[in-house]
C-alpha cells in the first residue's frame, strides 16, 4: 500500500469462500479509497484460504490473517486483526454481509463533525429468501446527533451491533476494549462497554451496513439446511448459557461504571434482556420438548431473580405469563402460553383465588409468579367482545374432497364470557386482498370450551386474474350484537403438509406456520404461465392493468 490507510476494515470469515468475495468487493469499491482490508480467517477448512489469497494478490490494500485453530466465533479473529490494524479508525464486517458504497466516507465525515470516540449509522436488513429490504431499529437513526453518555439515551442498549460503527483505534486501545473470547453474542458486551466508556459518539441517519439474514428458526421444518449460523443457534442450551453470561458481564460492567441495580440504566438493560434475549427463545418454546424447556429455565430463571421489578412490569401480559410459568416450573403450560406471544392469544384456562384471576391451571406459589400470572385487571369475563381473550386451536387438519381442507376447531373461553349455547362463527381467508368467508357453528364441549368443524373449499376462493403467490393464514371471527372478535387459528405443530389444487391453475400447500404462533398456513403458488410470469410483479397501477388486459385479450 503506497499511502497510509485512514480506515482498517476487518472482515471476519470462516468456511465462507462463496460469499467472501462479495463482502471484500463492497470494501474495495468504497468511495473513500484509503482503506486497509484485513481478512481474518478463523481457520477455515474450505476454499476460503485460497479465495482470500487470490483477493490479496489483486489488491495491495488487502492483508490476510489466518488463525492456527478455529475459535468458534467472531471475537478471536476480530481481536487478532485489531492487534495488527494500522489505520487510526477501525470497522468490522462479517463475510456474509456488505458495506454500502459510501459507508466509510459517511462515518469518517461524521468523525470530522465532532470530537467523538466512534460514529454509527443505520443498518439495512435484507432477507436472503425474498430479497425484501428494511431498516434495523429505524427509530434510533431518525436524526443526526451526538450522544454524550449512555445515560442520555439508555434505549441504545437495544442496538448492540459492532458492525455499523467506526471506532477510533486509540479509544479501543486506551481502554483495552476487545471482544470477549469463548462466548457468542460478543457484540452485546463490546457495544455496552463502548457506549459506556465513550465520552461521546455520533449517530447519522444513512445506512452504513447491509445485513443479510435468513428469517428461519432452526425448528422450521422447511428451513434451508444452511441457516443455522451464529445468529440462529437458539436450539442449543449452550447458546442460552452464553447469552446469560454476557448479560451478567454487562451487569458487572455497568455496576463498576456507575449503573448498579436499581438505576435507570440498569432497568433499561434488564428490560432489553427480557424483551429481546428472553423473547427470542420464548418464541421457540412450543417447538421444544419438555427437557429442553427445563434446561432453558435452569439457565434463565436464576438470572431473572436479580432483574429490576420495573423491567417485568413493562412486558406484555403474555410475555409475563411465560416468565411466570417458567418460574413455577410449569413447562408444558409455558410452551402453550408461548404460542400467544406474537398475537396476544390467551390461556386455555384460568384459576381464581381470593378475587384474583391467574393464568393457567393452578394458583402461583411465589409472589413473583403471582404478579407475572395475574389476569385480574383485563376482566376476562366482563370485557367487551373485541377485547376478549379467546384461543382457537385446530385439532385436526385433513384433505377433503376435491380441493377442500377440513378443520376440526376448538375454542377456549377462559373467562367464561360466552353463553353456554351454540355459537355462530365464520372463517375468513383473504389471498390477494380478496376475502372468502365460510360459516361454522361452535357447540359447547365443556366449561369454557367450544368445538366445531369447517370445510374450506379452495377451488371456490376468489383470486385476481393474474393469480396469487404467497402465504395466508385463516382467521376465525365471533360476533355479538354487531361487535366482532377475530383471532388466529393455531395449527397442530406436527401435522404433515399436503397440497391441493386451487382455483385457476393454482396449487395450495396446507402446512403449519414454521415459527411464531404456528398458525395454519396456506401457501399459494400460481401454476399457469401467466401467473408464473406476471404474478410476482403484478401490483396496483399499470402492471396490474396490463396483466388483466393480457388475460382478457
């Protein structure tokens, strides 16, 4: 390199020969040219070493560092690269991601605007399955500003990424700030320390990092085989253990630097753990067996005992119910409750004692669990229908005649709000914005329980002339004196998907949703040539009108 670099970009890679060139190209093509690129290879066993060497041969700005043994994470390769970085500013890039063309220029310019220890910008997230784009936590990057101390904006603890920031290397070296080795989720601790130690940092609104992500959890039966990366290791108890250990280290660090338990900053951090870290695993609980849930609880319940009570009070009622059931060791009920996290679905049953209503089959034994599981305030029996907590579970999903699918449905009314009589109900299905409605009757089947069957004839569903591709989830509606209550239909989690012919040369796959609540999911796919060609691009406006004209012609 003939000129000294202004910025070192550290690219961490392990067994990723196919995507490494894309990541490196995004750095080589930066509008700011005075960059040093350090490829830090965590002892890859595929063609990565050769690919990295070839890249270095083509650009003198590239240096390759290869670890003698695999470390199993990002911390060690980042730390070793930091030790040899020659530029006064440092950035990090993962081999499966990219930097937008002006990322280095923008972050470097932000350093020139104020005396700060690091600068940070927005993150563009790209789904690897659909290519859909979105911004990561956009509200944090809605205005340019300099933050002089984390206490001024404690919500930044929710933004733990190390990769959308440009650090002054002198700042990192002065505080011996490095990534924790031997643990995953290293960014959380590193970023919490950087936020706390910096005398100031500057935030800009432009995207400076492009994060490619696979939106599948490891339990998803139809997920691609290669999605279990470091960000999707939630099926491992060791992964839970790492998250809890990182949280403990953040607590210790904050306490040493003036934010002990009881402080506003510590409450924000505790709430982040509950609302983000705990929530990630809680959403997977329906797909785990009881032994896994027990192991999970053994890691998180002792840690939760030391969290700020005010942090729990900020959670939604379903989140608190899952926490309370885990505290009580009621793991089967916790798995059922977790299916309601994404959609606010209530319990199957409640228990009443001394005028208080509690989630589930028993009165909680501890004061903390009583607070978590208390459902007295929502008034499940007297609230308006639109605010009622019902739970609709599909007992059986079977192919019917022709293009029909038969459902056996059970509705739980835990507050005993509904009359003990046959209930008229409707199932709605709305592909491409066109609603098809099928009536059904729910008959009493026990205290607070109703059951019924319904047949959805997919051949009768109305579709646009250009067809439809995508997924839809049927919903169940109850009505009372002109007021409606609509709820999702929870599918059996283990039924085998099957396909049926739909209208206008479509195929419809009937399957359980592979994540979140596990709703019944209908996956539509246009089979005809017009649908295959025009369906993916047909939108409102000229394209849609042209599609209609072509078919009519």
